[in-house]
């Protein structure tokens, strides 16, 4: 019989240790063969050595060993397919980009790398683009910037701000640049329509600026003949509504139309050929324009159709207007009417003349309290600024030597008026300190006993 030797691995956490493992040979029916002899079947049984004194260190774990793909192929087998559930779990655990792009920033739903630009056909046609390649160019392309067209409501909101700003600086080129940025190719008639609408509520000098702007925009080719005529047609249709805020709107619109003809923006036939108008206010505007054009040398006179206003007027004319304003106030006592008349002069830099003339009237004719009320009203409404008030008072202080010749009691009256204005709150303390004092004439009898002093050699 043959012997069998079995090697049994350790369990229950014992490590494989040859010193603690005993090999036993089991013989079946015959004595053991020598060590160097070869037997047909020999199985070595290895049994573990049980020792009750040794305790396991940890609980044994049973690990299942799965054959690898290479082992299956070597054995001639077919790899076992992976279940769809496991594929889904493996995909969820994989946090790397699956888009095939290196360097990141290219996954689904991402912005891409910084500076990376994508094109529909794979390349750009702009020669100024750093990614432009002339070899990939197949045809001729024209790249030009574009902006969305503005609606009528959006343009009207922007036009009011543009024209209000123009009335402050008077630069027509700036307005032309602003309109070019608005992209109003289809609604250019709104330029004339909105400009005249805004100018109706302004003063004569700003209406003159509006007429100059229409002429310059026509010269810059921002607007054409059709745009100007269509704009005036829209204004003729809206005269009923415009007259609610501006009662003289028909007359003002007639002046604008006549001035546009004089500036060669509209042909004279436009005024004559408009015959389908039934509105009486529109007819009044057309008749006003025809009247201005039929005057002798009317084209030359239309350059001053709005009059000469503001600082272009002569100084003596402005002084006479302010004197008339003050005299009307002294007779009526209406501060609001005086404020309105002062606004119509449009010379805010010359308001110190009103203060000067007001003080002169007080020194010559009295009415100090009434004049103080007017200056206080104009100061509180910010029509008169502090520097204009101070300048007017200082001019009077410097001219007192000449004023006293016509008003001998001028120093005393001026002192009372300055104190009254200071108590009203529109004159500063520093201005009170600048108040001049009349030098008192010293008599010979004062302080020397009436003796005449002999000059010393």
C-alpha cells in the first residue's frame, strides 16, 4: 500500500509556522518506504498542532479569489461579462472627465478653458482673432460689429437724456456719436420728433440749439430729407396733445419748420404742398411757417428766429431789463413773477447785477424790507447763489464813495439794510464785517481847545 501525506493550512487566525506544524505519514498495509525511494502515489498529510494554551489574535476572514482575465484567456476560457448594474456603479465612482479632453475644463456642462473659443465650422474668419488661420479660409468674409435695433419706446427714453445733455454742452458731434451707437436705422424720424418735443418746453436759447442740431445732423448724414419731413408730420399730428403743456406749440413748431427750410434741410415746397391737414392747430403752424418764409429777406432773418438770448445780449440791455424787473416787483410785490422774468434772461452768471441794482434802489428810494423779501425768496429758491449775493454786496461797498454823492444818508441806510439781510439769513457774518464805515469829519475845535496847530519844522 502507499502512504499519503496531506498539508492542511492553518485556520482560526494561526499563521503558517513550520515549527508548529507536524507532518504525519499514514501507512496503509505496508511499512514506510525509504526517504530516497520513489512511490507511485504519495500524499503528505499535514495536520495542525493544537495547543489549547494559544488563543487566536483575530477572527479569520474568508476571502474569495476570483480568477483574472489573463488566467481565463490562458486556460482557453471566455471572460465573464460584467452586469449592467455593476457598470453603472463603476461609472459613478469614476470622477475623471470622460470627454476625451486633457487638462480638464472640457467636461459636459463646463465653460471650457480660459481663452478657448469655439466656432461652428472649426475656425474663425476674423483676421484680428489670434486663432485666425489664412490657410483655412475658403471664401471672402466681412466681419463688422452689430448691435440690436432699438424699439421706439427704448429710443425715446435714451433720446430725452441725450438731448437734455446736449442743451448743457452744445456739442453736436457728441450727439451724432451717441445716436450712431443707438442703431436706429428704421426709426430715424424719431430724432426730429423727440428733439422738437423736448425743445418745446425749453427756453428760446435752447430752441436755437435744437435748430442748430437738426441742421448739423442733416449735414453729418445722420438724418436725411425723409427723416426730417416725417418727423415734422408726426409733430403736426400731435399738436393737440403738445398744446396742453405748451400753449404756443403751433407757433413754435412753425418757427422750427421755417428754420429748417432756411437751413436747407427741407425744401420750401414741403410747406406749400401739405394740403391734407384738417387740424386747425396744424394749419396754424403751417401758416406761421409760410409767413416767416414770405417776409422780405426772410431767409436771412430766420437765423435769428429765436431771438438773441443769454450772454449774447448787450450788458446795458440786461441792466435795463433787471431795473424794469425790480420796479415791477416794487409795484406788484409778486416774487414768483420776478423769478420768472429773471429766468427768461438766462444769465445766471450775471445775477450779481440784480443784487447790486436792488441795493442801489434801497439806498435811493427806500423799501428796504420789501427788497429784502425778494432777495430772500430768490436765495431760498437757489436762483441767487451765495457767491452772486456776496459779489453784489461787495460791488456796492466799493462804490460807496460815489453813491454817497447822490444819497448822502447812504452809509446809514446801507448799515440798516445789511443787518436786515443778515437777520433774514442769506447774508453771512463775514459780509457784515466788511461793511464800510463813513469817516466822521473832525473839527478844529475838538481836542485842541480851538487853537490852530502850527506845523513843526
